[in-house]
C-alpha cells in the first residue's frame, strides 16, 4: 500500500500473507461518508463522515466527475471558498457571499461591483451603459455590446471586435459568451488578432479565459490565452497543476497574427503564425477540464486578477482586434463561434468595431481631446472647462475649480464678475463665514 499527500514523499506499507489472496469483486465506491454502517467488516472500526470539500477524484486513468457520474447521494452542497476572504471591496465596502454569489455593499457616494467608483448622480447614460464619474459633476458612459457614442445612443454592428484594454476608470473592454460545452476531454481553438499600435499591448494582456468560479485557488481548473513580453502564452490546469506553453517572440512586422491551440486529455499544443508547433503534458494524473464560468474574450468584467484561478494571471485586458474565433471539442466536429448558434455574446462592455472610430463623429471643444475606449468615447477637458463636449467654463464656485473656494461652515459660494462672495448661514459671519 502506498499513499502520498500534499506533495510529500510516498509512504509505503507492505503486508505478507501466508496464503494466496483471492480475487475480490468490489461494490460501490462511497465518497465522503456511508449511507449506513451496517455490513462493514469489524476490523474497519468506527467510521465518521468526511467534513470538507473534495475537488477531484480519479481511479487509475479515469477521472470521475463527482456529480454527473454519481448514482446516488444526499446532503451534498457545492463547495466554494468565499470570495470575501480576499477582501475585494474598496472604499469601506462590506463583502457578502453565499455558496454561489458575492457582492459588495457600498457606503454612500460609492458604486461599482467593488465600490471603486463615486456615484453617478442623475445618470445620463442610456441603453444599459455603465455610468462612471469623470469628475464630481461629469460622467463617462461605458457602452454595452452593440452601442457607441458619448451617451451610447448610436448602434454599431460588430463583426471584428476591437478591445481597448483597461481604461482610466478600472474597467476593461470584454465580451462574455455562454460556457462552451463538451470541452472537458478535448478542445481546439483557432483565432486571429491585430495588436494596437503601442508597446503596452504586448506586455501582460489577456486574450481569452474560461475557468471555475474564480476563487483564486491553486486547484481551480482553467483555460487561458494571453500575451506577455511580446510572446503568446497558453495555459491550462486540469486540477493537478498548470501547464504553460510560451511561443517565440511575435514578428511585429506582421499586421495579422494567427493562433492555433488545442488539448486532448493531458496533452496540449500551440502554434503561432509560421512558428513551429509546441507541445506539453500537464502535471499530475487528472485528465478532465471542468469549467463553470462563461467564456471571456478580451477581458474579464470588472477586472480583478486576484479572484481568477491561479495561473498566469494576466494583469491587463487585450488591446487591439480579435476575430475569427473558432472552437470545437473533437476532430469529428465542425468549428463554430463560441456563442453558437447565434454568435452573439451574453454581455460585453466598451467593445467597438475594428477600424471604426467613435471619435470620428464627436467634436470636443476648447482644445480638449476625444478619448476612445472601444465603442465608448468621451471628451478629456483641459483645465477650466467641463461638460460632455467641454463647452462649459468652470466657475470659481464649481468643485472642479482650482484652487477651491474658501466658504466655510456651510456657506454658499456665489460667483461675481470678478471673484466670488460667500452667503453665510444663520449664526455665521465673516468674508468666508469663518466666524461664529
């Protein structure tokens, strides 16, 4: 008998029998406990049910899928390490979680999944856009899939998605598709991409990802593709360790890059452009990829890398165009888009059409510049100007004015042709209401 745990050296125990051991036919395998103690051999002693989580179970070369292949059971729940243990909420937000979901309860003045944004008062954004404050009075609209423009009122048809990376407000542009079925034992992907014309597009950027719940555990199954220091990186974890293939440096004279990758059981491979095919075998003995999350292209929602399964953990989302993404789960199948049969994503944010510029229809005023984030766009105002198109002068009494006004104790700032005055509430006096 041999047993090894937690990566420690195997421990062996040998037993000599004075007779030949007969062949025995075993009954059912019980995992975690027993339905009843009757029928146990007396030498087994008292048996207690297991309390905890069992993630993967393999007998010889066959991985048993714990729920799908079970013939019976009771009092079994889905096991997740609470996301709240990672303390993801910002600005004093309180994290609440159950077995399936988690959310941040935000204090006043803050919003967003992680409470990372000041609240948008009087949300001007339409069509399900995400409102993000640009200042205490101005907002930026991050457009959902299929919409574009400053207020996301324009309809845009997307056949070659354009991704803009992580914006100044902490959001990424991304598309999310339903979970890809039947890729447990085998998968094959084809895709093409064009890089944005700047160095940061090559540094540490996610191309696609799918995995388990994203609790950040070493044993979480996942599949991901990204860019790191000018090379394509392909990683997967079947539950017993991460396998990673890294390509040769990309030929940046090429406008278009083509990637083929796949896996069958533990064996994976990657081919980029005209480079040679590279293969790898994943560690351990597990052979099945169990993923429950959606298939994310370009980014990952409100990007929180520490909540993704441990692996290569790309810190930024993709910058450029990704298109002609095709997948199949066996060589007998035809390739199809991840969102088959409709080809439409279930959600997305700030994704534009490749070679389409939303700023081409926007005229920012007073020396300001139009900034693009996929399909989203906004005017980046110079000091002294505000508004969606930077057409409004900042008053000396506005919160954006620098330096700020000096009215104290609830005094109201009133602009004058030259300077301002403070209207003092009852019980205060002085030029700035500083006296009681």
